[in-house]
């Protein structure tokens, strides 16, 4: 008997986008060197190797929960700061899902970069 999927990936992304605050590329560009914001790249390693927003913390959608959890052996201290976390991925879907989970874990404040790194690059944002 085939599985009966009751929520699609696109419906999950839509729900996350409705719950997670968003930040536009134009707003985010001025925050690259901010000491109050941290960009978090949630793409996989191959994608990240093509370039990241300068100063971004490399995580991945698959390991993010472990990077956030201070009791995890994979914890990343970048998530222990009193800053605003700007999550991004390629186009904004995975980062919205990740941001929702991060918020559910208690990380705050978290925002999702609308359009992801694709929108960032299209707007002329720096990539290293």
C-alpha cells in the first residue's frame, strides 16, 4: 500500500514562510558587517563551496539543530550569542523550514532572507 502524504513539501514551506519573520535582500545588505546580526548559510557543503555571504556561519539544513543545541557535541558557539540570526539557503524554502525549527528550539530572534542567496547575488550582494 502506498504512503499517504498529508502535507507536501511546498505546503510545509508555505506554513514556515507565514510564521517566520522575513528580511529583504535590500535590508540585509547593510547588515553584513553588523555586530548585532549573524548570517547563517543552511545550504549543503557543495552549495556553500560556490560562495557564501561574507562572514556567514556555515551550517546545513541537516545539522542545524545539532549546531544550535548547546548540549550537542556538534554545537557551534556562534549560536550562543545575543544577536539576530538571518537564515538563508538557495531561494528561501529550506531556510524558512530551518528558521521555524530554530524558533521552536528557542533561538531568537531569527529571520529568513527572502529569495535566499539567489536574490542576494541578483541584487549585487557580495559573495566570498
